[in-house]
């Protein structure tokens, strides 16, 4: 068994394009990321810091946004956040992410934490419910924050079964994902999937300029094709242009290097149906649904 003392609310901050000193980050991250309680920040790798939060609210706050801009004087440094786990390696990004789920048209009498968490558990681990849902100030849509695995398929619908006297009625509702990051199991990175991976599909790489006179080389199907001249405007040329290096062999094959890692080529787990029925072990009593002074109904909701 692996001990995870003081790491329950641990977050990895990744700086891909330079980073300030760790001494500056220890004071800047709590202020600029609006953290409320004490945090412990240390250097994990040359581009990664480990942020150990002391309360769940700060952990959720860090994980809920795709990135933060840490400002030092006139410079801004992009920091992305990921859930820390015992399998962390600097070359890989975790497939776990915190996402918001929306349940449009769900009746307000279901705006109860136990029911909403039961529905959201079909996607991932429920973390929080937004204030408008708890206060019922936006009865058109309920929102729940969950921690989900991006390598898994996610249901698009869920069913609620309601007892109407002796009969069982089934009503289907949609699940809307406010923002669902993509994950590539080849690169082990968030931000793109296998369909948009340059390693899997070299033909998707953009055109690359080779020199300064408008000549470009097009990357297609793993080869550099013959340079294609582009029209140039003489008035835009530098009076003393410096030549840039050009490709010596325009048909040189590329060499692709792959590494076997824990997520290597792992495909999303298919579902037999993207319509999910939410399990619940007992009938929910309408008297406990916090629906004010509404008269009791003979319909008792049952989540199955």
C-alpha cells in the first residue's frame, strides 16, 4: 500500500513556456489563483510544481480551470493544472480532469445533493454543486462538477424512473458537458485526441517555412515534399536578407520514435449505449425533496 499523507488535495502545476522562481511562486500562486487556505508549494520537476492544498475548496478551484496566468512584473507565465497521482511522470499528463456537467430541463424537485450526485456519478466522481443549483435560482438547468477519466466514454443521456401509483414511468434527460478536454493516448497529453495527433497522422502537420524568400516545405504523409514558392511582394523584402538553412534532401523520410507508457495506445472504453440509467438503492421520499409548501404528490421518484 502506498502512503499519500498530505497529498489528498495535491495538484501539479505545469509551466510549458518558462516559469518564475519557486520562491516567487510560493507567494504568487495563492494570491493570483484566489486560494483561501494555506498551501504548500515545491519544485517537482524543472517545469512542474507540486501544490498541496489543505482544503477541498482550493483543490476544486485549481482543478476547475484549464489554465492560469501567473504574472511577474511585465511577464506572464502559463500554468496548467493536473491532478497528482502516484504514477506521475514529467513526460506524461494524467487523463483525469475536473469538468462541469449540466442537466437541462431537470425538474427543480430533483435539485437535492444526494440525487444530483447519484446522477453525476455515471460520469465520474462528484465534487461540488454550483450555488445557483443549490439555491434553485436557475431552475432551468442543474450543474455538478465531477472528476472524470478522459479515456472513458461518457453517457449522453440518463433515465429517471418515477412510480405513478402502480405503474413505473421512465423519463429521459440529456447530459451536457460544458467543456470536455481531449486526451491523446499516444502522446499522453491533454489538448488533442488520436484523430488530431500529428504522430498518428503526420499529414495533419501545418506547412513549415524553410527560408526567407517565400519558399515553404509542405509536411505531408511523413515526407517533406518539393518546396513550393509563394508569391512575394518586393517592397516587403529586407534590403540585406540573411539566408536561412534549407532542406538538403527534400524527400528525406522522417523517423518516428515511440515510447511504451501506461496509457500507450489505450482506446476509450466503448459503451453498449450512451444512454445511461442511474442506479439508486431506495425510493426517494417526496417529503425529503425540499420543495417548499407544494402539496404532496402520489408520484414517487425512483432513480434506477
